[in-house]
């Protein structure tokens, strides 16, 4: 009897101390879904007059005058050429007779909402750009430079066919570590300016950085790849990650590096349920 | 009031202080050429080690590598003063980035939306 009571006390003590330990590390016990709900709640409170879905347009959801200008520009979308080129490239057979469509569900049409995903067997996050290159290599073609025009065009076309679909990213138990690494990167201060991604897009969202309005983090994954007037072409989310890192004085990482794929995984999960609207244009 | 009959009363202490400061300064110019070279090279080596550590931790700063290259080039060109300045900056930024990485290992958790 005493032994049973002792065992119960010991067990409850272990549970209690575990709970105390876990709750003493803020952020340590949150599930991806509770993280996402906290994200939604934060932006609903920060911008009570703006629907969460509207944040897919980035800072243009926050500034009426800039939105008007942007909508005017969208009358003649600058990414249109890339979408057309991407469609042609997508349909062009590889040397072995197969094409990109053979590597994806639904022949690669309207599938971007499922990327990135965690590949349990290979223990890594797979983005759409990575899958495009793996498709090429599996069919005897050379991998594309992630910053190349061809990669921009093919991914722009695939994004275009996915417009209106909603993100459905899942995080299996095996993928939690990658998700957490992406989350850590998002909230870690880095660079000489000592800024985290969250410093601008959570803490200061809606504020101004010189003449620019800082967009909300929610909606940040919906519009890629994007034509940026600064780049004068379509580029990827990872290209923007590099730019953001360098803007705060931190060395960026290679496109499709593990850390950026994990970051995309976290950020895209935060966008679950939101509509894809890529490719888009941004200043 | 300044006494013109005794100018040395003010000039000498000032001269002495300037001499003292100059002799105490850790200037590359006052070191023998080989020692100065070695001193700057030592700082560059320390900065390189700290920079590699910052990279390993994923927190390297963009400025550090530029300062390192500047220091190496100036040293190779025999400009030890410029080399020393760039090496000091490289070491400072590299150490700061490592400190940032260590601080952020846990600090990020406080910023997570809850």
C-alpha cells in the first residue's frame, strides 16, 4: 500500500515538475496549431478593421493609397511574361520524354498549397522549388540555379495554377523539430541591427520604415514567387529571406538551405487556411 | 594671468604630457616592423576564429568578412595602421555576433506569440 502511494506521489511529482519545467520555458510547449491561433489572434487585435484573409496582400492591405497604386499596376501584371514562359517550360518534355507534371500530384497543376511538406523518410522539409529540381534530376536533367529565370518562371506558373487554393500544411510529429527550428529562426535577433523577423513583422507590423509600411507576418507566404520592382523580375521567398537578413546586417543563407526551408515551413504553417495569390507584385 | 617671464611653467608640463601619452600609446608605428606585423596578424587570426564560430552558430554579420578582407589587404600592402583598425573592427563585430548567438539561444522564446 505504502509502496503504491509512494509510486503515485513520485509519479505526480514527476508530472508536476515536468509541467513546471515546460511552462517555465515560454513557447516550449506550444503546438503548431496553438502558434497559428496565437498569430491570428494577435493580428485580429492589432488590425481590428482588417480581415485576416486580406493580409495576403501584405502592406497593401494596410495602406489604402498604396493599395490603389498597386491595383493599378496589377492591371498589367509585370509577372505575366514569367507565367507564360513557365507554362511553356512546364509543358516542354525532358530529354527522356517526361515533363515536370510527371513528378507531381494532379500533373503539377494547383498543388502549391501543399508545399512545403515534411518528408518523413528523408527527414527534411521539401519546398516546391526543391521538388522542381529533384524532378529534373530524377529525369536526367541538371538542377536549376534557384535564382535563375527558369526556376522563377516554372514556379510562377505553378503558383499561378494554385491561385485561390488554401494552404493545407501539416506538421507530423517527425517534422516538429524542423518546424521548431524555423520558428526559432523567425524569433531570433540577428545581424548588426539586432533584429528578428518578428521585430518588423510582428512587433512593428503596421508601422513605417522610412516610406514603407511594415506588413504583417500573417499572409507572408501566400504570394510567392513575386515580381519585385527592385529586382526587376520574379524571385523566390528565399531570395527575400536573404535580402531581409542582409538588411539587418546578418549574413544570409543559400536559397533552399535547410534553415530557410525550415523557416518557410514555420511561416507557411502560420498561413494555413489563407488563399494563395502568387505570383504577385511588390515594390 | 599668463606670466610672459616664465613661459616654461606651462609649456614644459604640456610637452611632458604629450611625450608621456605618445610613449604609452599602443601604436603600430612605435613597434618594430616585425612585431607590428605579428600583432596585427594575431588580431586577424582571432577575428577569423570568432567569425568562423559565428558562422557555425548561424549568426555571422555582413560587416565582419569585409573588415577581415580590408585588414588582410592593408597588411599585405604594408599599411599597418589601417590593417590594425580593420582587424580591430573585424574582431569586435565577430565577437559581438558570437555573443548575440549565445544570448539568442533562449531569448527568442520570450518573443513567441502566445
